[in-house]
């Protein structure tokens, strides 16, 4: 859930993607249970370098500042770019991806969106992606790295959608916007050279929650269903006393008090967090959902609820690939240029998307 600098640019059930791990120069640690760690773990050196850069950029904990400052202070993405620049790592992608900004119509007004199209003839599969930010901060630019990586790695068009932010627009505005974006994508997929039979949903953090809810809603409404869900450290519950919350209460860039801060801005009443659109782990209607990749970070308050969501879906018969990544924090997924474990996680996600797309 980063702050935002505006206008800057298997399917085996519940198993880590072993092939991706073997191809990397390290291994993910598998968590024995959601309570496997009794205290906050130490970030690995590459992750720590990003956290040090974030500190040098004078980013403050969200719970200590107001919304305007939270939206303009340095983000995890800014810190990763700083490390990348300091290490003289090229920012050029491995292949070309064309981007264009559009506005998606919705009942509440136009939603900013960015379309990422890989090289090739198409028609391409399509990934509808929702960024993180606790429904309060961040935008398309903050979370630009993930859509690029997914477009390159899965050879899919990625539609990255912004949505209304709280506190200006309270819950459930963000969920309404996500559903409107999904319907628009389904109805306009051919105009972007996409394949209507190969659409997936993806998201990080708050966006992971939106992606999961879109998949559930598509099933409920018996409309076009996605073929895959990519849920990266999703908000999936309303319990701020899970094992990972206790272990990572003081973690950066996201701690327990920070999550309470987001909650205070998003909901008009605290009991709204019990809504099944938020408390996904309390639901019992997972049967029939498409396969899912769930990625969690060890040093993240949201880890336990992500693991629990994966377990609940698996128990309902959904094919789930749960990838638990040790030594990294919330926001790590978009840092593949400077964090090797992020690159391996992205590679695992793309491998599952390619498998779901079927070609």
C-alpha cells in the first residue's frame, strides 16, 4: 500500500511453484502454518536495501500523517527505483510493450486506465489489473511495474484500472468501480485485440481484494468468468490480530497501525469490514471459482489472511497455487529489477497465467 507520487511515471493445489524456484539462485521458505513465525523476520539484503532507500526518502508511516501527505510522499516504488538507479540497473524492459491511457466509462464517471500491449499479432489474452494502496493512495503510475511485467511475461494485454479513492469516496465505491471495469473489459475486449475466452483478474493488496471479488461476482451473476485469479498479498479479512499482524505490527512499509489508518478512511463504520466483499475469508461460496495464484510476503501483516483465503478456496475445490515468500515485505512484488525474490514470484505468476490461457 504505497504512497503516491502523482503524475510520475498448476496447477497443483497449495504448492509453491517449484520450477520457478529451482531456476532461481535462492529458494522460498515454505511456511509450516500461518503461525510459523513468532516475531518479525529480518528482511533479506536486497529487500533491506529498498527499505533503507525508503527511509532515506523520508517516507513516514501512514498512521502518522494525513491523506494529502500520504498521497505525495515517496512510495516503495520510488525506493526501488532509487536502488535501481544507484546500482546502474537499466530501466529498459526486455521487450517492447505499447501503452496508452484511456478512460473507462462507469456509472460513477470515467475511470482512468492504462492498456499495456505486448509485441505480436494477437488476439491476446487479457489481464484486468487493480493496483494497491489501501483504497486511499497510489495510482496507475505508482503501480506501473507490475502491469509491464505481466504483459511481458504472460504475453497478455494488461488493463490497469484506477478507481475512486477514499475518503472522498467511501466503501463500496471501489468495488463498484472494479465491477464496472470488468464489464467494460469483457464487452470491449475485441476492440483491444483481445481474446474473450482468455481473461484473468489480478491485483495487489487492496487491488487483490478487488480482483477476488470480481471473480466471485462474475460467478454469482453467471456472466463471463475469468480463467485465473492472481491475488498478490490480498486484503482478505478484517481481523487485525492474526499471527502475521502480531508478528509484523511494526513492519515497514505496512504495519498494524497503518492498516487501522486505512480502515478509518475507507469505511463509514468499522463494522463494515465484516462485509463479505472485505472479509473474504468468512465466505462459503468459493466452489466453482477459477484457479488462483495467491502470493504472500513473510514480513507483511496481510500474510495470514492471504494464506487463509488460499486454504478456504482449496477446501472448496478450487485449484490454488500458494506462493509464500520469505524475507520480503508488503509491496515487494513490483520490485523485480532489484529484488530477486520478486522476479521469481513474478515469473511464477506469469507461468500460471500462461497455463491458464492455454497457449
